[in-house]
């Protein structure tokens, strides 16, 4: 069979993170920072650098302004705006979210220190006394202090060393305090932040950016999910055990052909079955979507996911999404290899069902700890027989923390070369635990797979 690049692979309005929208969004982000710096400079920001005391205050102003602007950009990045989601994908957005958030947080701390130093110098007071005076006597500063505490809590619990100590449900609730921090900071910015009200242009800019961020949250985090949930009226049809601790939830609804969801994507789901309904969890489709039904598959890893097996038929379901770019829109080649570990089989199972490929052009490499842990095995065997998929089941624990292959299969590179000798001519889709995916992607690169043909999406929180 002749191998060739795909001329297209786009569809259903999805794109491979289009260049034009990424450029536009990057320009808008850069322009917002330029406006902030211009407003600061126009309000004596540069001339105030003449003496040490006024310089500290001026630098405190600009660090606070940029911190506020970046915080609003961060809110917009994670507001699940469809154009932004499809331009960068969830992985890249998560990285930008962390980078922008940490930069904003550090600038906020610098703002607090520099403003305190500058005001103390002007008043000829000590730092501690001046800090107390700022918090107690300046309008809006008590609320700003509460906002700072909330944001510190969000940042600290987001560190990789600390985050795993929290259950997903607890961490998610704490993370929502970022919105509280943004809201509590507004009075301080308007009452004591001269750069926010120094001119009609400054006032118009800041109110516009705050309105944009709030509008994105209201429309895309609240309004659109409510509209789609009401329109499609999803309910649980059945719950089926697939493997130890793994359950598929079959959903029925109306006009699902109007829902812009594709195999490989995920939604945030809420089951109206009792406690825990207010917390949304990301679960991927595990079968190609149909006009009247969907299927997701869940592994019991936390308190809420463990309750999925108890769902009763008829339970109402709310959802947000769809999200994700692990779809056929990313394909570059005719041939495709799927590499999954554990519950990572979920989106790849749906992709194998829906992607177009000739017999013999698709390969699935599926790793699990034991034979009993292979979910969908009967379905995969039947799909392989029907569509000519090459299946490779690999059971066993990983050979090491930096390895993806199980014990007894040789080196990672040698194993993958043996299973898929022409891997460099394939699109490679990978889904599983983060460190495991890193090892697979590294192996694929060492076998010559171009970056544009590597597709993965991470669901770690």
C-alpha cells in the first residue's frame, strides 16, 4: 500500500490549531500588555523613576498593573472559549495557564513589596508600620489582602510536589478561589489604584478587560454548558463494567447530531445523582458519537469517580464541552498507530472506530498491568477483525519509571521498532499517565517520527 500525506483531515469545524487564530490571540495578548505599559508611562511612570523612593512606588505600580493584566489573561485562557481551545489545545493552554499565572503571582508579590517600600520612604516610616497602615487605612486594602491570601492558596496547592496530596475534588474547589481573588482585588484597584482611573482611556481599558474576562466566564463556563445540557437532555441509559474498577456509562439524549463532538474529545460531566453533582470531571468518549447516544468510560480513581458504578438509569447529566484536540483533524498520514496505557485506551478506542483508514494501516499497542485490566478487549478484537487493525496487548508492570514497556520486552526502542517497523510513516496517538506518555513520545522521536505526527493530550489536574 502506498503511503502518502493526507491532503485533508479536517472536518466538523475543527482545525489543527489554526495559525491565524494563534497569531491573532498572541497579538491581542501582547497588545494588552503594551496598552498597560503605555498607560503607566503616560501617568508619570517614567519621570517618577528619578529618585529611589518614587522609583520604588512607580515600579510597584507597573508590576501591579502587569500582574492584574496577566491575571485577567489567565482567566480568559482557562474560560474554555472554543476559539482559544481549538487554537492551542488543552495541553498548551495548561502550560500557558501555569506560566502566566506564576508570572502574575510573582509580579503581584513584587508590587506589594515595592509599593510598601516606596510609601515607607515617602512617609519616612518603617516597612512593617507602613504595611500595617496600608492594609488598615487605605480603601479596599482589606479586600486586596484577602485576594492575596486566596491567590497564594491557589498557587501553593498547584505546585507539583503538593498537588498530589489533595483529592481532585478538594483541589478543584480550592482552585476556584482564583476567581474570588480576582473579584476581591477590584475595589482596591479602583479606589487606590491611580493608574486605573487616571484618565478616561485607562478607565475604559480596565473596565473593558474586566468585562471581557467576566463575559467569557459567564458565557462559556456557565451559559453554553447550561444551554447544551438543556437542549440535549442527556440521561444515563446503563452502566457496564469493562474491567476491574473501570465502568462505561451509556448516555442517551436528543439531537446529539447537532452536538459538535468528535471521537477523541472529552467533556466535563456532572451526574445529578446526589452528593458530588456540583463537581465536574473530565471523561473522554470511548465510542464514536451517535445521533441518539454517547458513551464515556471512567476509572474509579477518586471519591466521585468511584460512585459512577452506582448510577441508575434515568439519571440526568449536565456537561461542559466538548474539549480537546486529540482528533482526526490532526492527522498527517494515511497510516496510524495508537499507543495506550490503562484508562488511556478510552479516546483511542473511539478514534479507531471512527477514523478512515484502509485495512492494515492501523495499529494499536495497548499496555495494562494484567490481562484482566484490558478494557474493551472483545470490542477491540471485533473491530480489528472488521477493519484489519494490528493489535498488540502488553501486560505487566513498567520496566522502570522512565520506561513505557512492561518487564520482559527488551528496550523501549527495540520493542516499538519490532511492533511497528515503519512507525516514522505513521501518525502516532498516545494516551495514558503523564510520565508514561513522555517515555512513549521520546521513543517515537528516537525512531524518527516527526513532531507534527505525534498527538497526545494530558488530563492530569
